[in-house]
């Protein structure tokens, strides 16, 4: 009995610490990301080495900063936050490279919040690191799983003649202005640094359709381009977000396959590093789905398909506060085996991959928390969508799932249980 009491007491103590630490570390990450994005020399830095060269800082400090920015959940890197003196050196280097005083002050405030976190819960940094280590204890099975996925990425890159750095998908939902029992949805998705390794490799950039979770096929929901220039162009081609694609724009064509999916293919591309492209598509779907539970639909389910070798998959869901009730909706994530190519079937009926390191992280509210080293100009891209539609981005809660070396072929699914209609 005494051991049970002790365990429950420890859990009660750990939960406030976990929540406080997560909030403070997200604040610190957002502030540092905003600072680096504002500096021309560092805004496109993708690795710790590139960050080190741009700022002229030591390798250990650049590695710590990069780890904080790239982690899907900052709690997992809480033991690697630079010490106070190192942070001061980082800010000095950033200032010399052009960082503005307000942005430096914002990072200083986040550092102050971090120091207060350490003082309040641990008393000193050594104890704090021990506490964080217990929260983010490494899992041997997760490491082994990652090694196998990395090996699969390398083999499939060779076999399929292509590879890409990032698969990104972002879903933004709020109640529809036309019918408050439905939701309007923005879909932003694409690939970062896609390379063809052979000229004969067929690169499908996107494949889209709309269905319900009863497995039935339904009339596709009409979409409109998010980019006004694509809207006025009136083309049947992909709805590119022109300012966020590589230049010159990738040459794409739309083809409808036998299953009714609209497929966008890359054509006439240069192979290798010189031909690497980034293609981002943005669409708005009005009255796209039910806001409440119905007989044939009790989930908000957004999916992303992994059908190429990717180093990273980033999947974000942004939901306006109050859309699904007063409580914050916590999405769950599943990775479904798509080897049979039947994505229209309900997720619950399909075999899942068990990823030891799979989780959904809550990032906070607004476009400014969207920073990611995997997706260039991600906050700017998200803010573009908010500005284009006149939506208040600060009202949207942001959830992220990030998977390193996602399994191919598979379907990533984020799901939220729909509430009963009032």
C-alpha cells in the first residue's frame, strides 16, 4: 500500500512540473526561432553546422540550439538547454549578425522564464537536468525502430529513384461562416527539397479526395486556391502557394486516377541536387465537414499519405478555440499500413504501425509558434493563410506530429472526437 501511495504522490508532483516545463520550453523555442528567422544569415540554416558557421558560435552551442528548434516535443531536449553564459554568447552573436533589440529582448524574457522554472522546481540546474531526464528517458526500442526506418529510407531512395527532405501537411479548421454546424478548412501541403535521382522516376506531388469515416465514397468537396494569383489564373493545375515554392516554379500537371483521386505529377525535372524543388499547395474548402457528431461521421480525421522516401514528416492541425466545445481538443495520431492502397477504408479497420516515439505535441496559439527547421518560412506561410481569409490566427490552437523517416507506404492520421450537437 505504501508503494502505491508514493507512486501517486510522485505523479501528482510531476504533472505540474511537466506542464510548466513544456510551456516555458515552447516559449523559449518560439522566441529563438523568431530571432533566427529574422536574420538573413540564419533564416535558411537547416543544420547545426550551418547555424554554427552563420553565427560564428561553437559547435556545442549550435547543436543545443538546433536540437531545441527541431524537437517535436521540447521536453525531450530539456537537459540540453544552453547554460546562461552560453545563451548570452548566442545573443551577442545574433546581435552582431543583425538581430533587432525587441527580438533579443523577447529571447531574454524567455530565458528569464526558464531560469525561474529551474529555481521554482529544482533549485539548481543539475537537479533540473535530472528531473528533465526522468521525463524524457530514452527508449531503446524507439532507437532501434529509428535505425530500421533510416535504413529503409536509404534503400527506397535508391530503388524508387527519388527522395525528399520533408513531407508537410497543415490543416486549419474553424466554424463555417455559412453554416455554423459545419467547418471551413484550409489545407496546406507539399514537399521540401524533393530530388529525382533518375529521370524515369515518376514523382506524384499530391493525391487528394474527400471521404467520410463510414468508408463510403462521397461527392468531392469543391476547393478554391489559397493564392489569389492561382485563383485568377483559372487553371486546372495544382493550387500552388507561389511565394513559398522554389523558383522557377516546378512544372506540374493534374491527372485523375481510376480511384477518383486528383493526382499532381512533376514533369520535365532536372535530376539530382541541382533539380531539387519545393512545392507547396494551398486550398480552402468551405463547409468541408461536420462540426458535430452524426450517424455516419463521429471524427474530424485529417490524413497525409507517405508514398515517397522522406527524411521527416510534419503534420499540423490548427483548430480555432471553441470549435469543438469549451475544452481543448487533443488529437490522437495513428500511422496506418497503406501497402494495400485502400485509404478510403476507416482507419480503425486497417493495420497500424507501432511507433515507439509517436506523439502529438501542443505548440500554443498563432502562426508564430509554427517555426520548424523542416519547413522554410512556416510561420509566414501560415500567417499568409490567416491574412488571406481574414481569420484571427491568435485564436487557433496548434498541434504537431513530427516523424523522422516515416514508413513508406503509410497514411498518417490525426483524429479528434466530434462533440454532440448542442
